[in-house]
């Protein structure tokens, strides 16, 4: 298996052509071979030791499922997979099968393919909950393409609405044997992380990297090198990771987003201070890969 960031990886064959094939979908929804990923509010079901995602059969969901609410995800382990939205206002379902947990926790314990699957399911369930109405005319909207889009019900509008993904850059800036990390006031005491921010309209990824680093720390950077990306469904970001070389050294907090920013050596980062980002995040992978590239 490739060394994917958590929640990433092409583990689900999305077979987009089936989203508008009503006969195939009707058969898949009723098939004994299909699996269903329950999403209760914003949490997903796991059970067993070690923990695994609980994938339900059609028989197990018959009593609670409304076929119109199901969201087709694709093929997972060669089986049709559907997200099953379940309201958080109801009693926790399927208690005999396991427990529902937050995705941040599940990213630390699930196999890579299951973490990818439940993140996919959760993201689409939450997107549907936020897009009940058309953003243009305010009319009701209904699911379309097996839950992979929505359409406005106003005949004079009929706007098609697609799931939103917000691109954001995250960058590990290095100055020789030091790297630049910052912290927000709301974070746990002592935690520092890579510089990050959302891409703005009309902006390339490289330009966003340079702008965000300067806005937050006053540091000018030169060479920008792509590292990897990570779906970060909290709620709907796509983190695009980079390494960059600093061309200036003096830190100044320009826009007030950071409480502090500092240069750290590898020796300092290995000492236990500062506290580093969560291990499931691309922010931590950037730091770890930079640490592995040197010896001081």
C-alpha cells in the first residue's frame, strides 16, 4: 500500500457513470452484497478489537433506511457502498455492533482504506445537511446523481449544486537547519504547527503559499516544492502541502492570526518542545519528513 496521508488514497472506485444509472442503483441498493456506512450526526460506527469500521448489510439496515436518503460512494472492496445518514437527534443506533466516534479519533485507529471510506461518507452526509436550499433562489433542493449532487426544485432555476471542497495550503518553511512554526491562541499550550491558510480566488497555489507565509510571519520565501495533499473534512478542506525555502529571517506577526511564530532546530523539535501537530495531519507529516532529512 502506498504511503498515503490519513483519509487519502483511491480506495473507493467511484465509478461515476453508475450515479445516473437508476436500474443499476436500484439493484445495488437492494443487493445482499452491498455495504452501508452509517453516519450518526457527524460520527461513524466502529467495533471489534482492533477497531474496524462497521459496514452494514442490507438486512441490517432494512428497518431504518429510506432508499432516497442513501448516498452512493462507489465500490469498496468490490462491493457497492452507500452512506446512510442518521439524525443525531435520535437514540444511538446499532449499539450491539459497536460505538460511534469522531473522525479525528478514527483517523488514528482505522486501517487506511476504512479511514478513507468513512471520511468520504461523513463529508457527503454533512454537505447534504448544509445544502437543503438553493443558494441562488432559496427554493428547496433535492439529491441528484445518487447523492453526489443536488438540484434546485424551482423550475425557473434548476441550479445543480455540487459538493464543496475548499483548497488550503500548508507549508513547512526551512532556513537551512531551522524550520518555521507558528501557533494560534486557541491551541493547547505549547503546540506549534506549519503555516497554513485558504487559497483565495484568482490565486495559484504557489502564490497562496508566499502570501500566507508573509501575511502571518513577515517571512519572504523563494523556492516552493509540492509535497502531498490530504482531504481534511472538518468540514470540507483539501490541504495541499509544500516545502519552501526562506529568503528572510526576521519574524513579525502581521495579520494577528498567530499568537507566536518561531524558528526551531531539529534538536529542539526532537526534545519534546514544542508539541507537534496531531500525527494524522499533513502538518505533522511535513514536520516529520523535514526532521528525517537532517541529523542535527
